């Protein structure tokens, strides 16, 4: 816990980081440092199970482009007790219910009035004790998921880069049927416990933010400031991925491109340096201003790398 606030990066250890991940991490680090904050690291391993190897590689990649962090990285799977405590707190407010629906049942159910498309239709919401017991027995040995009970259908927040963002909210999952803690719950509890008051991440997560703010409000936790960064796209215009060629530090090193070169290319894409310049992340701090960040996705064109970037 820190008293001066912290930014963070929270990778999922599912493989090597690519240029898009590295660029977002760099922006998050610059945001934190330029506002006098600490920077903390969290490995979001709840979803895919602990993969210590991938996490270590990712941390080494972040360090190679100059990103450092305060304290030891926090592993989300080690925080189960805190996550369960938050669910228990919500349950004590009458805001948690068991859901036995399969994905297919949710897709096939008629949607509730006023609900956004794709919203949970509320099938399991108002079960009596007897109905709940019967529903549980009917899916055994599968376990029910836990959902949040909310009457909100949408919420808006003010993003430092995107301005006002509005996204749908429904009775979203807190703990999945397989026992895994859901991302929205874990992220809220962990950010609060780690003293994070500034969340900078890819703009694909902007639509999850209202759910997270709702959880903060229900759990009596402060809401951090949010900045959602435009993603890096591949040459086809789709989100950058492995199919786009050499997009990880490892691949690029094989082409003779060093982590410092990558850092400089990313800094160029962020409008922080001009071609030919090379600056450390520390040196970039004084040049960084959120208002000057590009609002459009950066399109990665490997063949144009030498000249354009
Ligand atoms: N672990 C998520 C990811 O790698 C990021 C979560 C977050 O920043 O809130 O996409």
C-alpha cells in the first residue's frame, strides 16, 4: 500500500507480450511517473491458471524496455481470500445470487425488458430457497456461478483519454461455476488493496469499467482515475496478433531489433520522440502529456518500420 497513489500494469500470463501490450505498459508507466505516482505490477493469472514461466518472461520483457515497478509483482491467484471476502461482503448486502445457467441457456433465453443486448436475462435471479436447491441439484456435480444483483442497466464515467464513456451493466458474474474469480471482481479488489488510483489500459476494457466502478461503490472502495489507450492494430486493421509477424521482443531480436529500438519505435508512435532520437523511459517522463497522446489506434506496418517509425 502506498500513500502517494500508484499506477499499474496487469498482464495476463498467456504468452509473450506483443508490441501492443508493451506500448500500453509504457503509457501506463509514463502516466504514473509523470504524475508522481508509484507503479505496481500484477500478474492476472486467475483465468488461465498460474503460468509462472510466461509471467517471468513478460516481466523480463517489460524490464528490457525500461519499465520498473515498486515492490514484488502481485499474483492474483494468491489473493483468493480477499476476493472471497469481497463476495461475502456483497452477499451480506443481499447482492449475490447463484446462477445455474449454461452459456447456451443464456443465449437462448428471451431478454428481459430494458436490458441491453447480450445482458443476462435474469433467469436465476428470483428463485425461492426450494427452487435454488432444486436447481443446484439438477446441475450437480457442476457448481452454480455467483452473480451480482443490480438494477442498473448502464453507467457512464469520465475517461482521461476517451472523455465520457457509457457502457451496459447487467447481473454480471463474480465467481464462475468452475470456481474461478471473475476478472471484474478480482481487478477491483486488487487495485484497491495495491493502492492503485490510476488505471491505464487498452481501450478494449473501457466497456468493463462501469461494472468495476459499480463494484467499487458497493464495496465502499475509491474509484481510480481511468485512461484507456487506443490499441495497436496490425496491417489488416484488426487488433495486433501473432499472425502479423514479428511482434514480440523475441521475434524482433531475431531480426536484429533491440529492446531499445522497440522502445524508441513505441515512443515515436506515441509522438514523444522524432525519428532518429533515442531516449530512455526516464527521459521521456518530462515530455509526456496525456493531452498530446494520439487518440487513434497505431497501425503496425512491419515493412515500413525502418522508414516510418
Ligand atoms: N489482464 C488484462 C489484460 O491483460 C488487463 C486487465 C486490466 O488492466 O484491468 O488484458
